[in-house]
C-alpha cells in the first residue's frame, strides 16, 4: 500500500475516485449483521414502514463512504487513523442499484502540538448517487505523518481471545418519548471483537493495514490488529436493536409498542481508544434531551449520548445521536 503523507494535501483540494454500485445483496447482508430493521431487510416488510421501500442502513452508507475514501482520495493507502467524526448527515436513502461516488474537500491543515512530525487534516466528505443527489455528508479529521519524519512507535498491546459476556436477560417497557425522563440510561449489553470479524469488515469497508493484518498492524503506532471505527459504530447499532427487540417483545405482551423512526445524523463521534482483537465492548445510551416535532404530529426527536467501554472499563467510543420517536399515541 502506498504511504500517505501530510504534504500530499493542500487546503482547497477536491479529491474523487471510482464509483461503486450497491446491490440488494450488499444492503441485506450488512443489515442482517448490524442493522436488522425491516426496511433494510425485505421489500414487503419495508412497505409498511416510514421508508416504504428497501433502503440501505445509514451505517452501511457510512462504511461505504470509508471504502470509497480509502480506494480514491487515499489511493489505496492508510492514514494514521481518525480521532472521530464532527458531524454526519444522512440526506437521502441509498437504494439497491445506486451508484455512489465520493468527493473529499480539504478544509484545513495543522501540525500536532504534542507529537512532532504528525499533522491533522480537516476534510468534508460527500457521497452522491447517480441521480445527482447527495446522500451523505461528513465533517471529520484524519492524521498523517510528515514525509521524512520518524514514525510513531508501536504502543504495547496484548492481543487476546474474546471472552463474550452473557447476553442480558433484562427487559424494559418501550415508552412514548413524552414519558421518558431526560437522563434515563439503557445498558445495551456487550459485543465481542475477534480477529476474523475485524479483518472481514475491513476487507469489505475499511482496508487499511492496521485493520487487515496483525503482523502489519504491530509495525504501526496502533501496535496490533484493531477494528475499523465504523465496525465499532455498527456494533453499537447491533446492540441497540438487539436490546430494543427484547424490550419490544416484553412490551407487546402488555399493549401497543411505540414506534421508532429514522435518524437525520449524529455529531461528535469519538474513537477514544482502539478496539483490539479480543476486546469486548459494553455499550449504553442516555437520553440527553427531547422535543416534540413541529412537522410530524405525534412524533418527536430524541437526543442521546451513546458510549462504549472495554473490558477494562476504559472508554473507547462515544457520539451524540438524534432519532425520531413516537411522542404519544
């Protein structure tokens, strides 16, 4: 893979790459693993939802954006990672057969104040479909070494076998948004990462060296094979839906189940520490604010802080989300 350097980019650069066509099979396969809502799984089931048709998961769209970024503007190479995403917006659904193209605009460059030879690149990414619609935008920062400087030393890492925690057997009632108290926290349970799954996700969506091969990863500053940040985000979605399915089943025995709707996007996603092969991450979500929708009667927007900690209780992941939820019956 070619080495990328801070000097390869200038403010104002607009970089593109070859487009990618998304198949129905791709959409359903991702949804089965991470975002198993009916409008991502089956056309007939999707007809009765807000989407009305089969659409790709927003997390799938974000992962495809990473794949297009790596193959195009990154020229098949690897950065030194990204601390997170400042803002991501899902603007239009991705449909089976859509052809997506990436555009990366460089908006800022700065040297690291703590690590000589390291630079931060600020960028705006946009994905467009073949109908000239922008389906997703993303503001983020990635890290690169300056050309000719000494690489960052590998950090000491112990790569172990995952020890999955038991699936929680608790269930809570699903409530209308008006009845949920701000500050309410829901434990979403654990998700274990093994080397095989990390590599499979990376091959499909984020083929950077430190996600693909443990030997190569040990030579980087990560010090060992670690999961793509988008793999961690997709695992959060898996845990959210797994927990909701348990709560829905519990609630359905007693009465109607309030609906959940789409998300317009998120802010302040941070990959705080690498997630290594063998790590088990426990996710949680906390309601931070809510408001009734002025445009969708009976619906509201829920705002949440979502977090993940590893088996050593170290924070590894966090972001602020917004999602439409049924406000009242």
